[in-house]
């Protein structure tokens, strides 16, 4: 480890600070009343905290071990220092290198084992099924970052792909919230709280505000609003399930999105699509 003790402590402090910022961002991404998302976020936060604690503890142990090994052994003044065998220090350094190499081999082995398990997991199963569905339409996935804005980024990418005017994400969010407010009677009846009860107008207004100003995840209601705002049909493809289309009454090329349930730990995600190229995957 190239850091000294003070630098390592400073590094760990910054990592904990960064994690707290990430945790706050994760918490803000949960929509009010979304119990499932709230539970998934809580589990993800716990995992991140455990991983950081384990890694930092390991680094401190390694640092302590290195620090001990670096302490020079006392020299017997009666002996000729020039005659001290050099193989003692060489063997110690060699042991450290061997230990590090062994740890890296074990880490690579765990990563490989996990990768093999993932091939049979829900994420890869869904992803492979999604590719087969898209192949029927001559399409392939175009990855969109999972940052809470995936729906709006995917829609914006489709606007560019189909040669339409594109917007910034904040602009799309603002337009979506405004349309929902102006057409409250068409959206309010389809919103429910944690107890599966119809929400109040106050809750609806608060929800629209979050749509416009935060990274609140978007779903069917927002897709419906966007289709009306952009005056174009929006098709959503799933790995397992029927196609859904918003705005079938509009003309022009469809905006085609891919909806994933298991791609990321935090749940649902939207990707965009592009025309498939032979021999090339996304």
C-alpha cells in the first residue's frame, strides 16, 4: 500500500463522506408510497455500508501488517553490519509479494465464480430474453445510465434517433409535470398510496413537483404524459410480457423503449433501442 497512515485515514474519511452522499441520493430516488423500491434501496444501502466497512477494515489490517514488516530489526553492535545477510530482507519482501499475488488470485476466482452464477440469474435471463425480443424488430439495446432519469433520457434518445426535436431532461420533466397537473382528472384516479388507497390532491401536487424537480423514477403515467406532449406513439418492449403502446392515435415513427425489471439491484429501468447491426451487440 503506497499510502502512509495519515493518508489512509484521510482516504477512508472521504470514502465514508462519498457514501453518505450516495445514500442520500438513493433515498431521494424513492417515490412516496413505493414500498417495494423503499425496501430495495434500504437493502442496497446496507450492502454498500457493509462492503465499505469490510474493505476499509481489510486495508487497515494490511497497512498494519506492512507497517510491522517495515520496522527495522535492532542491530547487534558487536556484529559487523556489513556482513549481515541480505536474504532476510529479500525473503520478507518476497513473502509480501506472494501474499498479495495470492489475494489477487483468490479475488479473481471469486469474481469468476460469481460471473458464472450470474449467467443463470434473473438479470442475465431477462437480458438474453430482451435481446431475442428486440431481434424480431431488427433492434438492439442502447444503454441508458441508471440515475433516476432513465425514462426521460431514453425518450430523448429516441427523439434523436427518429429525427425529432430533442429536449434536456429538466425540460422534459417540467413539461411532464405541467401536463399531469393540467389533466389531473386523467391521472389522479390511477395513483395509490402504500395502502392501495386513492391519493389526495395534495399528494398528487407533491408528486408532480417531484417529477419536475427531482430524479423521481418515471413509469406508465409519465409515459402517457410524454406521448401526449410529444404527439407521438411510445412503444415499450419487455422480455416477458406484452408490448405496451402509449399514444396509438398519433402518427409518425414510434419511440421504442426497453423495460427491464432485473437489470439493476434497485429495480426497474428503461433503456433505449437502435437499429441492429450484424455482428455487433450493444
